[in-house]
C-alpha cells in the first residue's frame, strides 16, 4: 500500500502513521527539510506497521530513513514519541523534547513496580470511587501488575526544547512555543516563514504569520484531553495548592491566537486555516463546560459523582473501566480550575466534596 504522504510545499511534508486499534486512526508525522537533512516533528506509535508506514513515507518524501538529522517531539504521548528509539537507531538522529515532558518520561522509567497503581488507587478513593471500580485495580496491584510489560521503549531525549527559542535548524526559522495543558511540556512549533500558498487553480496564498505545527494542542475537530501529571507527593496537597493544567491550556490557546498563523498543521485529522477562529471555539467550549459544572455543583459532589453527572460521548454505564478513571481525572482538572477562580470550594474530605460558591 502506498504511504499516505502530503506535500505541503516549502519543504514541509506530512506522513500518516497508523495507531493500532485507535479511533484516531493515525498520527500526522511532519517532515521538515533543513540544510543539515530532514527533521521529523513527532514519530508515531511503536508498532511494526507504524514503522513501515513512517519509513515508506520518509522515502516518498525523497529521503532515506538513515538521512534523518533530528526529531522534535511536541509531547511525550506514545503516538508521538513511540518510534523515537527506532529513528535514533536507524539514523543517529538527536531527540528533543521540552524539559517538563522529559521529566515525566524519566519519572515513569524510574518508578518502582506498583508505585503508579498505588497512586491511582489512593487518588480514586479520595475522589469517591466505589469499591467495584477500585477492586480490579487492587487485584492488579496484588498480582504485581504495576508496570507495563517490557518491550522497545521510546528514546530518552538528548536535548531540550526551550520555550521561545529559535531552534538550531540551518535554513529554517522554527520557533518553539510552550503550550502546556494536554501535557505539562507540550510545545507547538511556529515556522516563521512566508507561506508558499496553495498550488494550482489560481488559489490565493494563505494570509497570516507562517505555519504552526500544533501537535495535539490545536486540532480542527477534537477538544484535547487535559492531563494531570503531578508527583505522587502532590496528592496530599489541598486542591487549591496544586497546579491548574486547564488554566495553563486556556492561556496557551490565547498565546497561539496571538501568533495568528496562516495555517495549522496538527498531529491528527488534517491541516486547517483560521487558528484564531478555532481557538475562540475551544475557549467558548470550556467556558460553557465550566458553567455547566457549576450548575451541577449546586449541591456538594465528589469528583466521581461529578464525573458521572458530566456529559460524555456515551452514557456513563457504557464507558469502560479505564475510561472512567480518565473521566474522573478530567473532572478534577475542571474542579481545580474552578477552585483557582474562586467559583467552587472544598466542603469536605475523605472523600473530597466540592460545591459552587
């Protein structure tokens, strides 16, 4: 099967790298030509078919995988970071990531077996999760299943991505834009070059300031999940004293809107114009969601009860066990932001309860 490759002109290509058994379908890995050789923005999922798609795509762009000079990672998630070790083994390419996400990667590798499950069980219990949700996790902990099975692991980065820096890519002007929220070290990459414009048919060139490789921060039809990546010790802190990843994400959206890129090249779905319009849609979505949660919190609720009451893409009873854990995390993200804004307050512990003020 021919690789799914798009020439975005001006030495910019996208390669669709499949994600096994995932409704997203694929990650759009971008290849950027530089005077020192091609650089990848993200790498795709660590899977043999994904590797075949990536290498075939690089070849279709006119290069050998051994030619790859470097990898810029928008964030540490496995559909972006997973193939970085194979890229390094094949080409000797350097791997760059923001320090906050690199710290998550290192912490995950250094954790003792079972440490993560202990943390998740304690967090869910404090959030009011019932025993029937906790029991499978306790059973997994007792059976020693506290760490994913060994296998090829994504590479540890060997250089950082400094926010605001013009990256060392001869022949290109690519600037790092720190956009935390989806992960603490998520970055977008702003190509500060004139957009070459659409080709053929007399279509006009794009207007705006360059192009933006947006990773998962800004997608044309998906609202990104906001992640919690705190140290286990932070679980003992009052919610008001913890980080505010949703607040970070909303501020990051405003930062991207101020750039007003002519075109966004995201890691999923498809390229699109009007970054500013998409930012406004996402800001309005989150304000609407926060207002709805304040209405639900007219009476005291635990994070678990709040998650059960929130609107998802299917009824709560149809949401799988692991996805319910993620839903409770999403509820906590919104609670933290509402607490920071003084719109919600804690009214009890063991388990936590919160109410609108």
